[in-house]
């Protein structure tokens, strides 16, 4: 039977227990992949990671390109966010997004996501090392737009996806989103990663098409976010997070965050897996955010983001 392991063990962030173990039996030159583009579901900012990825309604910067393109309508001036995540077993993940408002018409955005699993020994179909090695990697390039229509924010994004294990596959996908505010609550709905799968040789791996329904309630200085996430092929996931913002001066703020995600918790890793926490500061036109996520026996993941804002606030 042809089997393949996804780049590194980052699939543990995405797939619960038995499903992961069934997919993680080894690398093979003849079976370059059994799932497609799962890296698209890894947190794309440190703020998101700290809040359990509950960002459908709560996202408020250029990272909206990855969570809900409709939220780009809330960007003013020029905003850029860069994130680096260091996972267990040498897995590195980097994202960058930049957004620019175009006046009353809304805002446009562009971004890149890149994952590297390092150098891994190659095995044949029997599990015997071949003496060779592979360097799995994933890349996505995205463009997005968000604008207001009456009382709603609407948005769309397109992305080019490239994935390499023993062979390379590429495809395109579409994201759609909306966000609506009712008093102190923001409601959201998104459809992401809609498109044809990645075809490795004769086999096509479906994209992780996802429906996300979210809400954020604000009771200054506290906000609470909740998302129900339904990815193709797995059980629905509950993501919840909270943020406390302390405004120390006109140009300086401190934020504390915590979250929980049932997907990581369901992987049976033990410990505090599923939990997350972090903090951030905002000073003048710069933000600095950090998040920590434990994965039981596998180790911890650390996220750091740096953001810049020029122009209107």
C-alpha cells in the first residue's frame, strides 16, 4: 500500500489521533502525499495562535487575508504583518501579509505562506531507507479584497498553492467571506480553500475546503471570540479565545490573550495540548505579538509576529 507522511509532524495540528497515525507511516518516492495543503490551516499570526485560531470575526489586521477577507474592509492606511513560527522537530512556518485601503472602496491585500520541514530520510514502499533524502515544503501566494456593502463587509481572495514532497504539485483556490456587526457583536462566515486538489503524479489530493462561522463580543477592555470550523474530511472544530487590552498611554498598549482549540486537543498528545496563550504590545505604528502552544510529548510551538501601520488608524 502506498503511504506518505505529511511534511514533518505538523499534521498533528490538523488531524486527530487515529487519522494522523494512519497517514504517518513513512516517506516513499512512489507515494508523494495523501492529503493536500494542510499547512493552510496552521495559525497565520501570533495573535491568532494565542486565541486558539478564533479569528473569523476577531481578525483586525492584514492577516484577515488568511482568516476572512471581508475583514480587510476594516484596514485603514497601509498595514503589514510578518510571522515566524518554530514548531517541534525543526518545522518552520513563515507568513507575510500586507494590506492597503483604497478609500471608500475597501482594501486590497497580498501575502505569502511558506512551510519547510527540513531534510528527511527517504524510504521505499517497504519502509527501507533508500539512502536518499527529501526536503518537503509548501508555498501559497494570495491576493484579496474586502469592502463594505450596506451594513456588511464582504471579501474574496485567490491563492496559488504549491506543495513539494518527493514530487511537486500546484493548484489555485478561492476564499469568500462576510462580516456583520450587531451592537457589540461581530458575526462572520467564510468559505476557504475552494478549488481543485493537488495532483501528485496520478493521485489528486483534495484541498482542505473549510466553512468557518464566527462571532466576537466586545466588553472593553475584554473581547471574546468563538469560531465553529468545519474542514473537509474531519469533525467540526471549536476554537475559542479571549483578549484583554490595557491602554497605558495614548501611543502604547499591552494585550494578554488565551485560547483553546479542540482539534489540537483531540490529537491525544496529553499535557496542555489544545491550550494557547500569548501577549502583545502596540507602540505608535508598530505591534509585537508572541504566542505559545504546547503539544504534549511532541514539544511546544512558538509564534512571533511583527506588524506595522502607516497612515490612518
